C-alpha cells in the first residue's frame, strides 16, 4: 500500500485516468454517430451505399488500431497540418482530438455491426407494415426499426465501449498523456515499484470498466424487446 501511495504522490495517475475517461467519452460519441451512419448504409436499398458500408467495415476493422492512430497523427496532423482544435491550440490538444478521431473511426465498425445485428432481430413484417401505411425508408428506419435495433444491440455496444476504454492506451504512441503513458513514465523512472505499477493500472481500468459491464448487463435485461 505504501508503494501505491508513493506512486500516486510522485506521478499524475489521476490526471492520466482522467484523460482516458475524456478519450473514451469523445470517441464513444464519435463512434456511435459514425457507426450508426455506416449501419444505415449497410441496410440501405441503395446498392452503392451497401458496398461502401461493407468495404468500410472490412477495411477498417482489419487494420490494426496502432496503424490508424499513427496515420492520423503523422499524415493528417504532421504532414497535412490539419488542425482540429484551431490553429492556436497546443500540440497536446491537437493530438488528443486526432487520437479521438482514430478511436472513433476504428470502433465505429464494431458499432455498425452491432446495430446491424440489432436491425436483423427486428421482424421484416414490421418494415413491410410501416411501408404499407405510407412511411418512407427513412421514417421506417428512424421510427420503427432503429429504436428496437438499439435496444437489441445493447450488449455488443456495451462490449465495444469496454474495448474502447482499454484501447485508449494505444494513443500513448502519439504522446497523449493517458493512463498507459503515465505508466510508461513510472516504469522508466521508478522501476523498483514495477509490481505496484501494474497493480495500480489494473485497478484503475477495473474501476473504469466494471461499472460499464454491470450497467450493460442490467440494461440488456431491462430494455430487452419482448417478441
């Protein structure tokens, strides 16, 4: 316990996990929006949208997250000098947003597949009934299909959120000071506390992900669509 207290005093562990939380929240919102759009494209009656959605999912999902994060930082930020947070923002802020973009793009594929699986659980008769009363494809999707699909996809979406939380460690590769970045500094400068460092990091991620898992289990049961 004394080793853990020493590490907490010497390093900004709380700040590192706070950065992890911010990355998770921003990337979760981004991946939910982008993933929903891709899922809609995959079930769209327009063939070109279906093909694009399928190619997007297969290409991004099978690309290592480290490659996507590094590409965003090097290609878009360093080479093309695209500034997501304004031209006057510090480099650390810019890298935070580019890291969030990379996480959003990668995890949007899993969100899209989760929502698409939820859409597949909705009986096709409901869509036919909606069209028979004059609803357009967009109205059928937004008013009939998606509300049920989201409820049916709570478990895969929750699992994606947990994976996203743990995968925020990858953005330390571009210098974002989240939890694993702090851990690297602790290992480098305080190697005598190696066991305490790993215990501290493990406890931190358990504290972040365990409530999410419990909430997902409750919600998947409470909000399940009764057929």
